[in-house]
């Protein structure tokens, strides 16, 4: 072999060796940027690259997840869109998004997001204004000061903060921010619709089922809209037959303004032993509005809900057969939603989009989502593991 050729072969070997080192390093950089939103320090980057190079990309992702900006930025954006009807990711931090962040940080079974009595607030060391049930000043301060949410969030009971009884506390659904967005005016159906969108990744249109019984559809839904009963039977029934029996779980909740201009307000729950002056029961007046549209329609008298979608085409959402499919109040209804297959799949799909920066598209993507979903359900619904496994899968993107 001529010397010139030997030199070329040696150079090629060096380049190949450098490329082999560079690939894990570049992958580590990309992984950290996506999970934390900021570059890694040199020591962390080196350790991540070594882990990736040795075939342990999940452990590398867990190092990135330890960065404060995973909580302060990535998880804040992950949760923010679910806290408002416009689905704006730039919504300021609030008790809804802070609670999502806290549950993920503490590796708490994420099904609690729709059932727990906990809300997360900044600890005393932040010097933030104390949590108020009527405004968002506490979280605006944490946001503005860029407080480390990994370190300075603590759990408090909704009972102590908002006066919601433990039996009526239903995670983010009964947070102040959740109430402001989805119990505000209306008929409380919005809370169910947007919870389906954010936590089961479906809107009402894809799950319409006109085969369900109409016996729980409220009086405010005309049976002949525009004088044509076919519209009711072919369109309205599809959503309302399943939605109204579930949304009855929110019959005792409202969002009440506490000032004249409507800028501040609080979540309200009609406690046991009290009645609403208008309805004479614990049911809020919004459940009885427009009764003249169809006087023979269902009249809401309690917060007893039932899931009519356990039968028919929406069995595909994967309802838990060990649960009764009916109950009283938002907490038990939150349990019904959170134990569905759709809930688990939705969390994984949302993480996939946040980390991989795209929707699952290929057969390989779908298989990976299903595998991570299986791990998620089988290992205590821990969201940090979902982020780590997803980041490891998308390492080459």
C-alpha cells in the first residue's frame, strides 16, 4: 500500500471515530434543548452524550428533565393551552398549570389531575403575594420573577385555599383558573368539552353518537331547531345525549365575579346543607336556563351523572370496567375520565408533540406511542418517564 493511501485510510478512520463521538453529542444537545428549552452545561452534556453512546438515552433524558427550565418553561407551555378556551400556550401561570407542573415534578399518579384535592402554590421563600381565591396575583408574581418551579412549588389543599370540600375537589377542573375558563357563564358543558379536548384528546364532533338515549338532555335544547326535528335527531342528539348526563356532575359549581368590571372572581361550590335562592336546590341556575325551549326536557335536580358513552361506538375510548360508570359530583366523574384508555393515550400523544415537535405519523410512531402508553399505565402513570421515553425515541429527529 502506498504511503499516500495509508494516510488517507488513517484520516478516514479518524473522521469516522470523530463522527461516532459527535453523533451522541449532537443528540444530547438536541435532547436537552427540547426538554429544557436551554443549552446544557458542559458537564451535563458530556454525561448525556456518554449515556446515549452506551445505549441509555432514557437516562440521558432524565438528566435534562432535572433542569429547572423543564418545569419553568417546558411544562408551563405544556399545561398552559389547557387552561383557556383559546388554547393559548402563552397564558400566564395559574393554579391549573402550576398543579400540572407539581404533579409531574412529584411523580404523582397523573390520573389525580382530574381528582385530587391538591393545588400547587409558591412556597414562602418566593416572597410572592399569598394565594387568593379571587385573583391570579400569586402566580403572576412567580411568572414575572422567573421563580424556579422545580424547587419552590408546594402542594396545598383546595379545601384550605378555595373552600372546596375534599369530596367536591376534582383536580384542575375545580381550580380557580379552570372555573374562570370553563364554568364562566354558559351551562357548564364547556368544562366537559374542554376537559375531553385537553385530557382525552377528542372533541365532541368525533364522538357523536345518535344511538344514545335522549332522556337526560336538558330543557334548553330545542327538539325542533328551526322548526325541523330532523336536525335534533341527526345532529344535536349526537353530542347532547352523552354530554348532558356527564356534565350534570358540575351542577353545584359556578364561577362568580367578585368585582364590578368582571376582572376578578372565584370558583363557587354550593355546599351540602345550602340551597341556591333561584332554584331552591343546590343546582346552579345555569342548568335551568331557557327551559321554554323544550319544557318536557330533563330537569337537573342533583349532581348525579352517568356515562352513556360506555355503550355504543364510544366504548372505543376504553372505559374502566371496574368502575360503575355513574356517580355524584365532579371528583367521581374525573375518575371515570382519568381511568379511560383515551386519557393515557392522550397524555403520551401530547408529550410526543411537545418533545418530537410533530404529531405521531408513521407506523413506527404509532407503535411507540402505544408502547409508551402501556408503560405509563403499568408503572403508576408517571409523566416524567413519558417525557424521557419519548425524548429517547425522537433522539434522531
